[in-house]
C-alpha cells in the first residue's frame, strides 16, 4: 500500500514539475481571448449593419410615402 502511494506521489510530482502543460494552458487562454474579441467585434458589426438597414428602410418608406 505504501509503495503504491509512493508511486502515485511520484507521478503527481512529475506532473507538477513538467512544463508542457503550461504551453497548452497558454494556447487555450490565447484562443479564448481571440474568441472573446471576435464575439465583441461581431456584435458591434451586427449593430452597425442593423442600423444601416434601418436607415435604408426609413429612407425608402419616406420616399414612397
């Protein structure tokens, strides 16, 4: 039992010391930041397009009416 616990402890220490996982976390954070920026940008773009179509619709309504 103690030997198995020691093996588990050793594997856990190796995982903590390794640095490969840090690269993965950094990539995930960069991708999350890009996704957030894209979402904000698309929301702003969608509002601008909506305003443009509203303006065009109002102009057409006033021209016909």
